[in-house]
């Protein structure tokens, strides 16, 4: 096991199992499993199966039509973990949204989702220590696994910093004044095939150096506990396999590269790691 295995795990997909999901103008919205086309063929008012493609028929009413489709799929058991939270559908975050869709449906339709992830760390004469959260055992995704100190999906209608401040308050009780000190450090992208579909996701990453007097406290029930780990302990845990949520491994690997813990003189696949974080 090594660092690169986590990147490969998040980019494990076979696009021959999928067909493009397109707008009426031919813009690609996402990817849909071929096995789901028959299931989707009943929604003729909203969707058209045509030449190994799925086409969204009326872009002016796309949010309304897709809301009906997604709710029906959920009621029939084809979608799980309904959030009642909408995401903007676009290829680049700055683009105007084509429409909005329920968060739980993004991977089913292979739609790019965005999120914010924050590395909360302490630095002193002993070196860098990273705050590690442990997900609550009742979480629908990766229960009981380790997580970044703060992370969350990007809802429609919120700016990135606005969302980060919200997530900091909910997940770690970070005051707004402190949360605003978080530094944007880039993005990480991956495309991961799941049982339900495809995740072509982008994470906006932030670093926040915290005072030694600060201890994160969860307020929304999503995190069971927090621990402050020496950075070399975090690195070895991930390198040897570990128990972090799949995409959090990538966020921390990026942190390890930027802070010189993963060193090009001593890690043979350093170049592959750097490029693999932004596929």
C-alpha cells in the first residue's frame, strides 16, 4: 500500500459502462450508467434516450423536471440518502448553473459536485500537528472513518467562503473571525465509479493554522470526536492504508506534499502523486 493507491482508488472508473447525459444543445451534463437507461425511459416528459445518450429535453424547466425525476427515483428506492439540498449543475464552479439538482442524485447522473475541505493544523517547536475528525457511526457514507477537521458539499446559492464558515461552525465550532483566516490552497479533482453511478468531483481546499488553545467541538452530530495527530503519524497512517474517508486521503496527501512531508528525493512516485491529485 502507498499514497498513490488512494489516488488510484478515487479515479477507478470504466466509462464504457456509461453514456453521456446531455442538454438539448449538446452540452455534457454528466454520465449515466447504461444499466439505468431503461429505468429512466419512463420519464418521457423530462428525458429522452437517444443514440446511446440521455438528453434533458427542456432546459428552461430543467430544475422542475429533474426534481420530479429524482423524487420519484428516491421513492422507488433507486436513490439513497436524500438531503433536501440542491447543487448547482455546471462544469466549472464560476459558470452559471444550467439547473439545480438534489445532492443525493449527483452521482446517479454523473454530475460534477463541488465541496470545501479544510486542514486544521497546529504548528510549534514540535512541528506540525493535524486535527483529525472521526465520523459518527450513523453517517450514511463512511461511518466511523477518519475525516478532515471540516468538510462539506457546496450547496447552490452559497459562495465558497460563506459555505466554509457555515461548515466550520457546524462541524468544529470554529468562530467566524477565525474561520475567515483559512487560506485557499487549490483544488483536487477525481472521477470515481460507485455502485450508484459516477463522481467527477472537485474539492476546494483550505489550510487553517489554529492556536494551540483551540479545540474543535462538533455541533451538528456528524463528527464523533477530534484528535490532534503529529503530521508524521498522519502520513504513515495514510501511506499504510489507514481509515480515512476516501477523498480525505487526497486532501491530506496534498497537504503533506505542500508542507514537505512527502519529499521528491525520497518518494519515487512523487510526480505521479502531484499530477494525480488534479486529473
